[in-house]
C-alpha cells in the first residue's frame, strides 16, 4: 500500500464482492475481489465477511465504508429502501442508509424502484454506476444500456433518472442453454461468442427487426437437425437472438435519443452489444462498468460527507 | 374387449406412449397410456416396449401397427425422413416408413421439415393430428394453432401444409419458473393457472400488444417485491405473458385468415389459449388433440392399405 486509506468502497452484488481502499482524494490505494456475494454473506454474516477482507488489507479498524448493491436489499445486510423514480442522482446518493451497531461508519446506497403498474421494476447497484458517469449523462437527455445477467436500460434527463427497464438477457442465455431443448444444440461447453461470428450477426440482425424471441428459439434446434449448425454456432445464434431482441425491444420502448446510447459495460460482453448496436445503426459511447461503479461510490462518499467534496480523483 | 382388433395405432412422443387397438372400421376396441416415451424406449428397446403393451392387451402376435411421433426421429426406432413442406396431407401419410426385422407390419409416419433458411423448423406427431382434422382444414385456407411444450402454428391450404412455426411456450414456462430468478416469485408448487384469473388476462393483454417477452419477464419479479404479487398470481402472469406473446407473434408472422383459427388442443391448456384468442378478438374453432391424432392414425393406416378405405369410423 502506497498511502493510508480514508474510506473503503464496496460493490456487493448477488454473487461477488469488490472492495477498494481509497485515499482522501478518492484514488485507489488497494483493491480485492471475492466471490462472497449476497448469497455467501447471508450465511457467514455481512460484518464478518467485510471485517475479514478489510483486516486482510491492513485497513484501520474504524475505517468508514460506502457500499452499493444487494447488501441493501431486504434479504441483505440492512435494507436501504428503494428511492422512487424520477429521482436526481444527488438525491439517490443522499439517501444512503447507515448500518447500526458496527464498529465503523458504514452507509449503503439505496436501489431504485419504478412503481409504474404497467412496468414495475427495480435495480440495485446500477444506480451507483449511473452516478459514476455524470460527465456523460449529468445534463441533456440520454438512453443508457447496462448489459448483464439482468440488463438495465435507463432514461436520464438533466441528471435525473426518469425511468428504466430490465431485460434478463444473460439469465435467459444461461437458463435456455442449460435447461431447455437447446442444451442438445449447444452442449456443455460452448466457446465464448465472438462479435465477429457471422452466425451471431445473422441471428442478431433478424431479432433486431422485430424483437421476437419466441418465434425463433426453436429454429436454433431445427438448424442443428436440418443443416448441421454446430454447438459453438448454436451458442452464437442464441446470443445474437437474445441481444438483438433486447436492443430492438428497448429501443422500441424508450425511442432513440439524439445523443448516442451510453453503453456501460466491462469485458467481452461489451463487444457483443457494441456489434448489435452497430448492426442497428445506433451510435454508442462506451463507459467501463467497473470504473463507473467505483466513481459512483466515490461520489456517494462525497455526497454523504465521508470524503471531502471538490477533491479531484 | 368387444371385438378382434385389425390394427394398433400408436402415438409415441418424447415422454409418453399411447396405444389404441382398432377394429376393421377404425373404431377403438381398447386403449392404454404409458410414460414409456422416446427417452424410456431408447433404453428398453422400442420393439420390447411395444410388444409387451400389445401382449398385455391380448392383441394377436402379428397385429400390424401404425405409429407417429418421435419413434420416427433419427434417435428413435427407425428414422422416417422428414417430408418437406409444402406437402399434401395425403403425400405425408403415404411416406410412412416400414420397420424391418420385426414380427409384424409396422409403419411410422414421417415428420415435416421446413428448410427455409430464415425459419428452419421441424415437427413430428403434429402432422398426424393435422391429418385427423381434414374435415376442418381439408379445403380452403386455415391457420392452425397446436399449443404445447413446443406449440406449432401451421398454414394449411387446400389440404396441403404450406408452412409452420414453433413457439416453445410450454418449455419456457417450465424452464423460467424453475431455473430463473422467477422461481423466487413462483415457488415450487404454483396452482394451475385459470383463464378466469384477472392477472392472467392482464399480462396476456399486455403481451398481445407487441409480443414482447424480454421486456416484461423481470417485471413479474419486481411486482412481487413492490406490490406483493403472490406465487399463484406470478405463475398466472408468466403464463399470460408467454401465451399472449406467442399469439401476437404467430398472428404477426402468418397474418390472420378469414376463417377462424383452428385450435387443436386437449385439457386445461385449451381454455388458456381460447381466452388469449378471445382477448385478441380472434375467432376460434376448437378440435380435441387426442381425437385428432387418433383420426390421423386411422387415415394413415388407410392411406397405407392397412385398413380398408371408405369404411367410416
């Protein structure tokens, strides 16, 4: 470690945990990742898990911490009640909830709820990523795409979250490829899907046309029986179909903005979504999701007086 | 048994087997059902399974048999190669394949293949149901809906199958309710979904609007978190969403005919599809799927000279 930390920043998701130690300026002095997400922490205890990681990182015993993600769910550590949209990013971060009875100052950023009876929805964690890209969405009108197990699409206007939707594309890929008849087409170990795959592109293009998943799923199986579509190509077809349908559906629901779609994503998934957008003629601005959540946690710490305002990271 | 059988008629699906003994006029003299479908018969041997059932039914040793369904698949008993659409129902039945080396005359009705590269598709078993409803679809232009694990929608014109599509609605319900995050919403033992459920109707109506599944799945989970949607209602919502999306998608793909949609279905599922059609203002004519497959097997036996033509059942 090169400096004494001022605060710990924690992204506590369903299946993973990330911990950063930050100095007074918000710069990273140490970090670690673990698979002790919500499901594990419910078992071991949230305080126990976090204390051990901070001790292993030689952090001071009373180091404050700012937390986002599923730790704030009802079944998490301490419930941080949903903030209802529309809501400004500042108000969202300002609604962080304190964890009582622990030896340090811990605040958990709340998730967002959309109580529209025709499109009820919730998020936890992505609101902090959004707070980390205010340079991109802090003014004007933007459509933000945050791909993942449960992809979120968000309308941001003038620094406020107006509305959002969830497309469980990653989960559908996983569940359908493992548990439906498509498991015979895809097999146990399909290769990672590449955005250069013509099969990915063809199926994505078809789905972009009308967003229809149900009409096309079984055709992946039939293409295997009739024309020998292989296992890796079957996985590429399913990925293209689901991502193309997501993009078509989200664009239909939220309409296209004048500004490019802001694509917040890390790793290989970003290239697949960028390719789907390219095929649909959609301009994108890409932001790294890992950097966004860290910047959002820094913003949350500042908004809650845990880090000095105005210091530039 | 009230009469000596002339032939056995067999519907051999993936998970179940049905055997009827028919007299010379095609009337049923005995019947039984078993769960020894394709998956079991691959293990025990198709001839072994069938011989035992026929023996238990006291059928003559050399009784001929007409078979439809997955027994004719490549991984089945003897492959009955797909007939390509467009194809007349008579030609389909006439392409039945003999099983060699068994002590009786056994013919297997082929399935259908659609080699359209934009919509490859296959069916096995439903072609025989279609051959059993020629009174309804033998002339004129008809759209046929055959709900199930893998629902089929079929265009029939002048007694020929012009094209078809598969919507894996039953399988999606099963896989998503058991393996996705919706398992937390639906639980282990949801009540059977009723067409009178207002939740079923509301979600069906929404999905009928645009056929979009991906945009709405997660809202079932969110409705549980935000407004206390219960487990039975969550199951009704998923059922309504998937069936409504199927109907919207199929009607969009095949357009509506002047004649009512012919709904070929047995049991409780029929009422859900009939309700979805009613909500969409679609007139339907209902045919019983069990009766249709039996009538189709009788027609296949006649077409292959195993039962006298012209004798009315």
